[in-house]
């Protein structure tokens, strides 16, 4: 019979996690003290700033029970955080994992989740150095703190886009939300498990490598990762940089998979591309004369497409979408708002 | 009418939190980038190692709804983490706060909780630099990551106690658990709100200042804070240091408040002192010839009592309690285990 946390207890679970992390995870000489004391300790590298981010996934809210495996859940939770470090131009170093688990949670599932964390961290030689296990009566949650580093002076903010800049985006935003919708529409999730859009939701990639290359290139003026939808995160750039953006509808990247789905009533394909969706793509701004350089840097390290979709305009003009027929539409950015009743529900 | 999170939304709440933190919190020139981007960024100090810890409080498990104010909850959650940094000999620097909140959570309560965080951080000139807000359907949770620093080579572990060392403890362990019991026994928590034992549970102190002084003194061999009860955390020292401990019952510090309560059936006062309780006191080991030095260092900065309670013995002898009549009893350390059914329930 599969063991639950009630069977092996908190300290039994911690022991298993420590063993797994020691065996499969990365060891670093900079870690003075790993898991198992009151705090972890590490030596920072000279010449670097440290980056810290945290993100939480709550069952029923950020992932669907039964529609994602424990290993995928682990990978997805880590990808969210790696994406944030990458969007600053940084490299992930150390993770701390806080889990809220039920007594009937399977030990094997927790180990699989850690396996997922480790699979995402190992390519960066990044390590899990701490965390916390607690009991939750109802909702399972995964809260990860990820520490990274970036060369001093190289970090890229969302608040530094400038009027006249070109606006670019990697990949195909909107796919993750469409995948979630497929899962929600399917009663017994099975048939959709291998659909490319479901993949985009349950098994997203990050663009941390691309984000770091961008930061080190010096060609870009601002950057953000897409976790609140293309328009939502473009809105964050606009708000923090005190600018507006003119988007060209004809330039918006539409994935072939998105093109094949039945559109929800009253929605166009562009609504899906721009709407709430956590795709972990990057929105980048750069001086117009550097667009070619940005493309070269990205294409030299990654097959991900990068599309120029518009330009930065004065803040007073807001976010405008130039439709296919040339008319302009004012857009109101509105990302995921977990407490707003009109936000999409899972 | 008091506003809820459903009224102002996630971004409205984040805006309020940022305003509160900017106004009441500490500013540091080492923070390159505070709240509001994909990640926060800071410059580490040369000659220091960084410490990281995280701890979660879940409603109904780590605190009782209605029996603690939002501000106290904030203070208590931060104290737990400050205690961990202090128990390594470090100084708190930066906090990240992940909250899981319900849609009907009052905005004022969240602001009070942040006020509590800030009140605990400001004395250390430590700042909140990031975090995350998410919606939880059922259980409210607070997960804090605290980053600290310690001079290179000065950190004190739990794994370095040596045979022959003296074992000391600060304050009066067991009070927090007794306070919790008073709250659980009282139906309408009110009359007990000002009881010293309830204070010990809802409004605990940390010994971070004392822990740091100990580390810098060079007099101690190991240290841990008490979050799993005196015996539980002594057990962690024994396990990680591969040693045993002989405790003298007559030396165990019994608080006057603990002495006044009605003992649970079958329990002695010493069971309460040693049992599961999160008191955030420190257990310290040092060479026997340094006990006086340790006392002097502590008393020069703090009124907290420090008591020598036993000595480190070989691992094969385990943890032994020498009773008042001289007989010895083998003790099995067993801290809070959130998944073990025989652990105390809240």
C-alpha cells in the first residue's frame, strides 16, 4: 500500500526529502550549510547582486487536482520562479520550498514533486537548500522562494521602457489559458493530456536562458515575464515605466494550436493571445535600432520565435491596439486578479 | 463598512501593502530593487555569509482564529523566522511574505499583519522586499522567507555539540504550550487574553540578539532555537551532533506562571517544561569552562535568565533525565509532528 504522510510523519518525510535532494540535486561549494539546521547558509559571489522571488501555487486555484502529475506540479512551480529570476536577467542559485500538505498526501507524490523541482534546477546547477513542511487541512499549497544572482549593474527592470522603444515578445502567449480551458471543459481530463495547449499549461517552459542573454547583451531597456497575460504584463511595464504602447494586431503571434480551437462566444483569437494566461514568455523593449541585435542574440541560443509587436508611446495615450483595418482601440490591461470575481475561475 | 479583499482586488491590496511598507518600513541603500518587479534585488556585504530560512503558519494549525489579533499574528510569524536567523548567530536583513488569503479577509487585517511584520523587522533595520498574495479557499496561511547575514566563519550550527559540553537554555520553555492550552480550554478566549502564558503563546519574544552575541563571542559550540519543544530541539542537537545529553531535573527552569496552573492528568511540571512548545528560547552548548563567559555575555545585553541544565554525553547513552531522587530515566525526544496523530492538536 502506498504510504501517506500520516504513516511516516513530518520528520520521516523531511528525512526522505533530504535523502532525495542529496542524491539527485546539485552540490555547491558555496553552500556553507544546506537543509537541516535553523537556516541555510551560503557565500555570495563578489561582483554580483542577489535576486529573490517567491511564488505560491494553491490547489484548485493554480493547478487542477487530477489533471497534473506531482512531478509536473513540481516542475511548473519551479518554472514560475525560474522565469521571474530570468526576467531580471539573473541565474537561479538556491531554492527554499514550503509545502502545505494534507495527512492523506502520498509520500510518493511529495517525492515526485521534489524530483520535478530538481529537474528544473539542475540545468542551472541550482540547489534546494531549505524549506518547510506544514499540515494543511484543506488546500495543498507549494510556496517556493528562489534566490538568484546577476552581475552588478546588469539587472533589467520592468520600469525602464522608453518612448520610441520597440516592443517584442517571445513565443506564443495565450496558449496556457487555452490549455486550462480544454482541461476545464473535459470532464475526465485524460484525452487532453497530450494536447499541445494542455502542455503549455501543465508543462510550461521558462525563458530564463533567453532573459539572461538579453540582460548581458545590453541591448534591451526593460523586460517582464508573462504570468498575468500578455496585456496584463504589458500593462505592468506601462504603469511602472510611465509609458503607453501601440500594438499592431497583425503582428501578434498566433500559435497554430491556438488557431485550431473553437473560440469562446464573443472572443477573437487576439483576445486569447492578449488575455489572462501564464505562459512565462518574455516581453522585451529595446531601442528600435537594436531589434536586429536582440533577434540575433536570441536566435543564437534558442529556437524560440521573437516577434516585434508594437512600440512605446507616451503614457497619456495608454495601450492602443491598431486593428487589421487600421482603426485604433484603447485597451485596458487587466491581469489575473485572484480576488476579483470577474477574473477567470478554475 | 470594512473593506474585504474582494472589494479592492489583488492589485489594490498590493498597492496598499507597498504604500504601508514604504511609509513604515526601513529603507536600505543595499536594496537595488524592492517590491514590485519580477524579483527583488540587493547587494550582499563583503565578508558575510547569507542565511535563509522560511516558516509557515496555517490557520487552525499554528494559530487560533479569533484568539489572536492580526497584528499579533504578523509579529508572531516574523518572530519565528527572526528566531531562526538569530539561532545561527545572524542578523535579519530582508523578508519576503507569501500570504494565502480568503476573498472575505478584511483589508484592515492584512494591513495590521504587515504592521506586525514591520514592528519586528525595524529594530534590526531589516526590510520587506517582496512577497506574493494568493487566494486560498479555506485556510489562511502566512509563509515568510527571511534572509540574514553572519560574519564569515561565525555561524553556529546545531550539529557541533561535543561530549563534555555544558547544556544551557534561555528563559522558561513550556510556557507557550501552556498558554495554548489555556486558550483551548477557554470557550470565549477573552478572559485569558492578558494571561502571561497566553502572552507567551500569542506574543512570543525571540532571542536573536542573544543568539548573535553568543555567535560573535566564540564561546559556544552549538545552538538551536526551541520551536519543537525543549526536548524535541535538544533531540535535534543530539541527532545532528551524534551525542547524548544528561539533564538534571532539579536544574530545569520552571516559570512561576507555569507553576500556578492546574497540571493535566498524569503530567508533571517537568513534562510541561520539556514538552512540545514553541517558545523561541535558545538551547546552547559550550565547553564547561566557558559557562561563566556565556552567562556574562548574555547578562550584559539581556535580562533573560540562562540556566545550565545538563551536559553532553556519548550518543550511545541517549538523552537521560536525572530525577530529583537521583534515578535516571531515558527520554525519547519527540517534537511537534504535524502529521502524527498523537501530537497535540490545536
